[in-house]
C-alpha cells in the first residue's frame, strides 16, 4: 500500500462509496461524449484503474513507476468483461460488477496478492480485493450498459 492502511483503506473505500452513490449521474455525463459506448467504457476505466493501482501499489514499483506494469493487464480484463457483458446481453452493471468482484477474489487468492494468505484472513482481505475489482469496473459498465438502469440510479 502506498500510504499505509490508515490512509489507503479509507481513501479507496470512501471514493468507492462516492462512485456507487453517483455512478448514474457520472455515467450520464460521460455518455454525452460523442463516442461509441464501448469506447467510452474503456476510456472511463483508465483513470479508475490508475487511481486504484496507485493506492494499492506493489512494493516492487510503488513510487517508482507512473504506469505500473499491471495497468495494461487490468485494462484488458475490463475490455473483456465489457465485451462479455454485451455478448451475454447483461442489463445490470451492478450484477456484472459483483461477478467481477468474485472473480477478483479467486484471481487474487490463487495468482495475486492474496496468494498464501491464511484462510482466517481471507474474508477480510477478500472483501477488500472484491471492492477494488468492483471499483475499477462499476462506472465503466454503467456507461456501457446505461439506459434506464443508470438514469434511475442517478
């Protein structure tokens, strides 16, 4: 963590709660830009990914790299998730985001930062991992799926 858990945890959680609260309004404003929804979704994810990775940076590149090597990988995950949401005719950005959060728990436990963690700590850090995955995809998916769903939320 970049600043330590006393700063990083509230920073990510408070901004996450703000994103959840205002995602509809934010998505409606973003959709005013004259680009295809898929492109807007991808572009919207970039700053969210960057902020999340700057807060939860790995010690190997924390404060050493402006663009951590994980950013392109996460961006590709968001693009694939968005394509799957369209292909499966998803209507709820929240449901798709929650599914991505569950994927995030498994990914982090088996391959990522939670690898080797005690099962007793998994509920705490797994919830945080899911929150960070939902953090980077909820607003972009709301932009992509939009429609009645986002205007009602806004």
